[in-house]
C-alpha cells in the first residue's frame, strides 16, 4: 500500500514540478501537468482496484519517451526529471502488486 501512496506523491510532484523549475518548454509543462494529475488519480483509484496500477506503468513509460516524442529532449532539466520520475513511477507501480514478504521465523513445534 505504501507504494501506491508514493505513486500518488510522485503524481503530485509531477503536477507542481513545472512551476517549481519554471520549464521554458510549453510541451514539457503541459505534459507534466497532465501526466502528474493522471498518475495521482490512478494511484488513488488503484487502492480499490489494484489492476489499475498498470495504467501508471504505462504513464511512467510515457514519461520516458515524452521528451523525444514531444520535442523537448534537448532541454536537460525536464528530460532528466521525466526519466527519473518515470522510472520511479514504474517501480512503485510494479511494487504495488508484490505480495508482502513472508516471515522468516521458524514455526514453533509443539
């Protein structure tokens, strides 16, 4: 469950990052606002429908490709930011589906 909350935080961060960093590229600003909002909403909805986490995997993948496809790949800050946050969103979405680790304690004998 913590991974979904971290995905939500990453989505909120994506939403406010263009304001914090003042990206000069309009495509980068618009992309992060839209994708950030989507990541945050999907992370909240995935709490009740875990299969929705795969939507965030796709959104994280989009963040990896967006600088090239939207034409701001020459700009270092938004490109690096999208790649780092995209990888984190993918990781958190995959971790959300992992079963909790089993206890390493030995069973007690009676």
